[in-house]
C-alpha cells in the first residue's frame, strides 16, 4: 500500500523517535514539513495504525512505529518500563492462540488486540538494590 507524503513523514518521525510520541509532539516535529493542524497528524496515524505500521499505546496516549511484521496477524504485547521508558514490542503465538480460543467461545470477532504491561525492565531492575528488585513472574 503506497503511503501519502504526510503518512510517510509521520512514519519516519515515529521510526526515528527514541520514545513514544503524542500527536502534538508529532505535530511539533512536523511543523516545518507542511503540517499545521492536529487533524493532519491524526489522519496519518489512523491510516498507519489500520495498516499495521504504527501502534497507539493507550496508557501513554502516544504512538510508536511497528517493529514486527508478525504483529499484523495477532496480538501485540508491549512491555513498558515505568523507570526508563523503554518499550519492547512482543509477539507470542501461544498467547495469540489462547486469546483466539477465548473469543471464539464467545462468538466474538476482534478487530485488533494490544496488551500493555507496565513494570521494570531488566536493566533498571539490575540497578536497584537487591532487596527492592521486583520479583519475576515464573512461567
């Protein structure tokens, strides 16, 4: 699917960003490229999300470029570090299958599924004194 010039610019800014960006931060970065209204950014974001090229992080009210091709086919999980802001985009086929069976039993057809998990990444946890480190979930 070919992108318009505005959609391509928004995607480029998201891909080069070191952290998720809100729509107004995107607008600020794109103001020198013909963007003058938030609606221009929101329209571009809507198309990018619909085509699996970007994600909206609901809990942060921000957007990131998609880093995984597989996420267009199932559940996308974001591990968000509340200390440093690092975000990992994850795919898990078993989780995808489990959620698929769950909604299938209810005769429900999901449009998209995004899970956001907030916590502490391994680098930030390692910097904490051992007595205050968060416990890991056992699988």
